[in-house]
């Protein structure tokens, strides 16, 4: 397996990563664990999931499967999509980010997330609020790196500029829609 830098960070991830979208919805825990273990045996060290994938079951299955080998695995998860019916159970507000991160940490059975990604832009929350909250998670040691997903180019530029002018940790990765 070959490894590359994760975005503009110094972290090395396998060229092939394992997506966790199928875990829970279409693959039960036993099958998910077998897939994860096989990927790790092949040198894959990067697993990507999201809190919304089968309402947290993907994170739970991954957490159980890698618990004894956590130091070998770079775990990415995402937040922002609705996880409930309430108005504060989604998005990029400080309130929601802290709540979502703590829930992901519990499900993943870990005390840190390697890459925490905003799953989609939140037009109702100022990007500075989102980035300040994410910066705080990094400074607290609960998140190593931050990234975004499904951002338009102008939204990414705005986020990077906001990080730069406010001396905040910036997105190191972008996960575009195929």
C-alpha cells in the first residue's frame, strides 16, 4: 500500500481509504467488522464515516472493530446533516458541533477524531462561528484536523479566508461530491 499526505497536513493516509456508508444500512456488524479487518490487513489505514450513516451505527461498528488497534487507524467522520427533528440537531452552530462531536466520540469509542469534516455547508450559521467551534475542538485535543465536504469553491474560499484572518485552524481537506 502506498501512502500520501492528508490534504496539506503532514499526516500519512493510505491511497485507498475505506468508506463507512454501507456499515449499518446494508452491512451488519459482523460483516462490517470483517470488511474493516480485511482492509486493515491490506494496509488501509484511513476509514471515513459520518454520524448520519445509519443514524450512528456506522460509527458504532467502526469503533468496536478498531478499538484494540486505534493507534493504527486514521478515522474521519462528518457532522452537519440532521440527526433528529429539532432545529438544533443539525448544521454548523457551536451548540451542535460540540454535541455532535461528543456523540461521535462515544460511538467511535475513542477520545479523539483524526479528521472531523463538516458534511455540508450551513447557510444559517456564520462560517466564523463554525470555524471557531472547530478550532476549539482541535485546541482541546478532541480533533486532530478539520475538513469540509460538499462545499462550493466560493464557500471553501470564504472558509479558508476566515480561518486565515482570524488565526483559526483551517480545513486541511475537501471531500467534493463525486
